[in-house]
């Protein structure tokens, strides 16, 4: 049985190893961070949760006040909501070795983080690279509506076009 629980500091090393595998398998995150632990352990997180299956970490998701630069502003313009009324879904990933087993790890983590954001009085939003049709279809299937695109420029100068999505409201109505 899968358990969703708050992330603990002692999970970070195992999650970094899992994210390294995800990066090799899926190319997420697109630009490999210098430290996967630092990538996961943002100082501004509103919360972070893990999926655990038979004692093994198989997924992760977090909530933050913002996503990529420009995403929050785009969502604010499209919803006329303040930054305090919005919450970014970030760092969502699942173990590639467990995806075909029918556990719906990603869907369960997404539903969990949405519920946590709604509990905080925040409407969920997220960004995803436009070069990722699988995740884009996943978010659309779960009621997220694309509100625009923004470009993120990494310190290396590499640019990445991101689609920004607004999640369903508290009643589950699509964006």
C-alpha cells in the first residue's frame, strides 16, 4: 500500500538518488542542477510530501509561493488573484520503475498537493517545459488549463520555454 506523508530531512539523500534516475530516464529536471538535494530543498517551500511504497520512496511533490520567473505574474494576470492566493506545484516526480504498476503515484501526489494548497487558501498552478507532451497531457487530464507561456533563462544562458497551467479550484472545477 502506498503512503503519502510529509517529507523529512532524512529523505533528501534518497530522493536525490531517485531524482538522478528520473533525470536519466525522463530528462527532468531539464537543466541538471549542481545538487539534487539543494534543488529539492528550496528555502521557500510551503510544504513537501513523498510517496512511499513498501518502505521505498517512489515519488515527491512540493508546494511553493512561486514557480519559474514570470509564471506567478502570468497566473495573477489571468486570474486577478494576489500572490498570497496562489501556490505553485513544484518538484513533482515519480520512480520510473513503478509507473507501469498501476499505483498512480503522480496522480496521487498531484491530488495531495492540490488539497494542501486549497487548505492553505491557495489556488494551485504550475509550469512545465513545452517540450514535454506527456506531463502536459497529464496536467490537462487532471483539470489544469494552460494560461500562457514564459521563458526561463538558466545561469548558463540556456533558455527553456515553459507552459504555465492553472489548476482546478477548491470545488474541483477546471481552471
